[in-house]
């Protein structure tokens, strides 16, 4: 056996190189992401996870001990882990660190031991391991490391063998997991893990960073249009961190409970904290149960059905993990510091969620202290809403989610701030505007305001006009790609290839409802002249109503229409 060894610094440089490779090729991995749900974020999640490791290690002083380095890697990975794949990646890195304890330099035997421990830790984190995933590729590469010891290979030969087996294992994943074969892709997590290994090897060998190979064409992209959002059983991708109440606390009861309310469960941990990734329809229950084991620190909740629809439509998927500016700001806050919480200067404050400068201006004019950007296809995270809450100098902050998919994320803020948070369950922007119009800013108590705002929601009917991203059959309607869709109270009202036709039908509906006040908020893709014509149409069909035409500037929806 060769006596060639690598130091801890060599390995750290290799990790940094791997992070660079994965960052450059994350979209390649995202395009493979069909399992466990087609949300197209595996590459992003794994990239951000390993970047967090690099950032955490970079804060160490020169000459840091091997133990300090391992702690920095483990902590950075756990705290920076995103999504299912990110949590598994964090546990792989934790296992590699645990398996290399006591080594300042690495030979083939110590490398094999580290890989074996990584396999153990990663499999322990996943309650129901599935063949054909990142875990399979990890197990196969760990087995290759053991064989390298038995064959007395040199370190370069051993690393070559490990990566070669990882390549082969990734190519085998479609034969093990039917959904991969169905869509003509390899496993996204396995491919991300392979890129990490390959990037590390290239750095250790002093070779160019790996690039896409010509033979990988079959992995180019999954056909997301063939995947129905309705096939997603558990809608909310839920990730959170809990600071342990005790270092040796058992998480098995929590695993059992979370498996009973969801799937795709992964729990990563170190001595001080644990991170949970689970798909569930009741994320609030998951968070409440987890708080029995310690203090909740961070939480992110995303609607995967919305993400799947966006992918099928060929749109960019908006994710809390893809909000670079928000993430950079959050990650820049040292662990011992927390974002400033504005001291109360008044009893009540108001925070609205909406997309579009025009709508934001409407809410501010009605008395909202802050606006969080978000809405359909762009659901803000609990952290973003919490940041908005904490900036408002009020004792009690009323939050208007203005979208059914955002209500639960908003409700999580109550347990994460010293302020009193009241979530008014507004499901549409018009509901939010109506609620703000019913605020008595001189009310004697918060309950009075809550009752008035909540009670007003039933007085407004919301209609929205958008477009069809693909052909489909829904509620008896044969929908063609590019058709205009009219929704009313969240249900499909009608569809047509003429926007004017749909507007006329909605105007007739408003007349039938005897609406007294009608507001048309036109979106970013509508010219003001066309919006004014739509307003004139409503005035003609509804002569007894007061009609207002306002620039909302919202994406996705050509018009958001309020009828009261």
C-alpha cells in the first residue's frame, strides 16, 4: 500500500472545490428531480448545504485543530441543510467527520472507515430508505472504499475506484426506482452526491473540475409536464431546526409521530440540535410536536403542489431556499445575534402579503405598516413573514396572508417572536383589502379589531383571471394551453380563448350578485388602456355599482376583481 496521505487542509480544500462544482451544476441536478416529489430543487438544496459548510469553516482561525474543523463542518452542514437531500447530505458529512476522528492525515483505511460511518449515520437519519436514491449511491461508494483496502490500493487508486463506483451506481438508479425509469432520468440526489465526490477527487489529484459528459444526454431533463400536482399526497415541504432540551434526548417517538402524519422524513442531528425534513399536510402539528424536544429556532414551509405546477408550466420555481437575498441576509447574522425586534411604539400594527407594487401601495394607503412580497407561485417563508412582523413597532401585529397557502406559514410566527401575532385568514388580496378597510385604529382591544376584520371577509367575492399552462380537463372544462381561466372564490368559473368574453361573463355574475362596489386590479401584463375598457364594461353591465380600476402590478393574474 502506498504511504501517500492527505491532510485535513487538503480535504477542506477539496470540499470547497466540490461546493463550487455543485453550485455551477445545480440546475443540471434540479432538472432530474422527480423523487420523492417533482419540485425541482435537489441541486439547489444540496449546493446551499455544502456552501454553508464552506462558509462556517472559513470563520475558523488559522491553525484550528482537527476537532474544531470537524465541529465546524458538522454544524455548518446541519444548520445550512435544505430539504430532504440537504439533510441527508449534512448527515453524510457528519458521518465522514465522526469516522475520521483521531486522524490528522488520511490513508485508504481511514478513508474507508469514514465512508462506512457516513453510510451508517445517513441511513439512520432516514426512517424508510428507498433503493435507487442518494443512499444507494453512498452505500455503493462506501463498499468500494472497503474493497480498496482489501486490494491494498494507493490513495489515488482508491479514490478513482470510489468515484467510478459512484458513477456506476448513479447510472443504475433507474433500474431500482421505477419513477426514475418512467421519466428517463437518474436520481437527482445521487447525481448531486456524485458531483461532490468527483469535485473533491479532482481537487485532491490536481485535475480540472468535472464537466458534463457527452454520454449523459438521457439525464438532461425530466418531463415535468407529465407529473400532476394532484399526485402529491402530502403538500407541504416542512423543514425546521430545534435546539435540544437535552443532548441525549431520544427522537424515536418524534420519528414515529411524524411518519404517521407525512412521508419523506429525514432527521439530522448533532449534540446540540436536530433538523427535520418532512412532507405533511399539517405542518403546524409537526412543529408543535417537535417543540416538546426543545426550542424551535427556524422553520420553512413550502407548497409542493404549487411548485409542481410551475415546473409543468416551464416556470422558475420560487422557493424559500432560492430567495438569495433573504438567505444571504439571514445567514449573515451571527449565531449569538438575532435580527432586531422593533420596540413597541403603538398597540397595533399591520403586515400584508401581496405581489405587485400597486397592491402594496393600496395596503400601505389603508394603514398597513409593512408589506411582504409574495403570493401565488411565490409563497414567502415563515422567516420572511417573521422578519416583517419584527420590524413593525407595535405590541400586536395583525398579519394578512392573502393566500390560502400562506396562512399556515404566517401562523408559525406566533411562537417565534415576543410580539403578539394575530393572523387574519385572508385567502385573497380583495379579502385583505376589505379587512383593512374595516379596521378601527382606535379600538379598545385586539379582539375587537380581529372580530371586525374576520367578520368582513364574507362580504367580498374574489374573481381572478389567469392562463392555462397546459392542456387539461378540470371540473367538466376542456382546457387548452394558453386559454384564459376565470376563477371565483378559488374555483374554476369559466374558460375561454377570449379575455373580453371572460370579463363580460364575470361582469354579468357581478350584476347577478347585485354588487355595489367592484374593484379591478390589473396585472403587470395588462395595458392601462385595456384595463380602462374592462372597467367601462363592468360599468355598463352593472349600472348600479361603483367601479374602480387600479394598477395592481401583480404577476400571474391579468385581473384580480373584488365584488362587494
